[in-house]
C-alpha cells in the first residue's frame, strides 16, 4: 500500500532541530514532531525557516521524532522576523500613547503594502479615548481602504474580533511603531507566551536575555501567528511609479477609471482619474516628491533571477542584512522596509 507522505509546517527552530506541526494529526492525535534537519537540505543551500512547509520521513511516532526530507517552495519570505510563507501583516497603531499620526500610520501602511502581502489594521488602546474619537478614526481609515479593528488589551474589547480575523488560513506577522502595544497584544492572543515569560524569568532571573528564534502559534486550524513583531521604522519604496499602488484608495480609483496619460503620477495632472480631493493626497504628494528628489526610480532593487525563481516574492524587512553590492542594487522593487532604529 502506497503511503501518503507526512507533511507539516515548521513552527519553531531549536538548535539542530525544528518543531513541525503536522498537516494531519498522527496516531493518538499527535500534533507535532521534533525533527532533525537532513544535511542535504543544507548542502543544496536550502535553509529551513519557521513557516516552511516540509515533508518528513524516518518517523518515530512513539518518540515523537522525525527528519525533514523536503522543503516546499515558498510564497514569500520575511527577513525580520525570519518567516517563510507569511501571508498577512497586521499593522498596529495606537489611538493614544503614542498619539495617532496620519503621516506615521501611512508610512507603516505603505511599507506593509509594499510587501504584496495582505494588510490588516488594528487601532489599539481604545480604552484611552472617548468613543467619538475612535469612531472618527474608524471612518477615516475606512476611507483609506482598510477595515480596521479597534481594540484594547486592557479591557479585552475587540480581541475576539481580531482573533476571528487572524483565524483565517495563513501566517500573520505584527508590525507597528514602538509603544503601541504589540507585545501586549501578542501576549493576549497567545496565552502560551505569558507562561514562557514566567518560566524564563523564574529560572534565569529578571533582566537576563535569552536569544531565541521566532515561533509560530496556532490561532485556527490553518492559521498561525508569529510571536515576534516585524519592522518598526518603515521607509518608502524606491520607485515613484509604484507608490500609487500602495494606497488602496488610489488602487480603487485606478481600477474604475484611467488617467489621460499612461505615465500619470497623479499630481493633479489634466485628465487624472484620481484627482486631488482625497484625505491622503498630501501624504501621497509628499512621498512622491521625496522619491523624485532622491532619484528613486533608478535604484529599484531587483533580485538575481535564480533567487526570484526559488522564492518569490522576496520580502525584505531588514536593510542591515543587505550588502551594498551592484547585485543588490538591482533587487526587487518591493522595497521600502527599513531597519530598526538602534534605539528601539
Ligand atoms: P510595543 O512596544 O508595541 O510592544 O508595546 P507594549 O506592548 O510594550 O506596550 C507599551 C505600553 O502600552 C505598555 O505600558 C502597555 O502596558 C501599554 N498598553 C498596551 N496595550 C494597552 C491597552 O490596550 N490599553 C492601555 N491603556 N495601555 C496599553
Ligand atoms: Zn493620474
């Protein structure tokens, strides 16, 4: 009898092992196996990442052990945190402490949109503002093409709505400015994190840091959430002609109409179907002028062909890891995610 291969998702890396969450439970409802990584994955240059879809062999169900035999092609790869097959970025911004700043929110949204992943938006700390303030922001962000969820980790309001949204199949990574409540939110969504923090601080005393990899936690049958937030200081993408596509409300306008000139940069030009009468037009214009001033278009970064085929689209979140070589300068246009500030 032909046996179906056992497949699963890498949810954590630990030394030479990885934990694989099985696509289908093993005997006795076994959910996960601890797996060694076969050397030939390494030799062919393939490094296993959290989020990778793998097939397994050498399975010892009793001991809960196996080996990763094959890595499936990736749909995306974030660099920070290192997560393969991420499908969704959850941008978190606060309604207070820090005050919401439309320019900063827009920057984060643009950086998130530049990855080509699905973008979701959360307004945190709603317990700190009167209702009309929340309502006004919800309406405003809807006008930007988003369907934001307002929530408070302090009162628990909105958490269930977010849980439901994140339970849709896919892998989610949080991002947003410092202090908006990303860690608090992760702790609220993943109860196991609090237990881990408690265990670590008990054993190692407070203040000691343990380096650890990103880990994925299940929020639904096919839904995972990374326990580590991503970028917190976004940049604009480099190509001015790509900027419009990063504004959902502009995408909408460009879908239902066409500008007179094909290379229209939508700056109130004659025959422009986007126009200038929209909330974020000043932000668009400012971003565009910045990009034009820095001569952005020539620097569109394209990946070397092989890499593009192997893992597409490449999503780079950390510029520090990038060597400033000519090769790099040709890299993907989907750019604009910047390194963390040294002070964060
Ligand atoms: P991060 O930097 O984005 O990870 O933010 P943290 O999770 O560290 O939170 C920053 C501060 O905001 C902490 O003092 C939290 O206690 C506080 N905070 C987080 N969520 C909420 C909330 O829903 N309401 C209120 N009032 N404070 C919050
Ligand atoms: Zn136009």
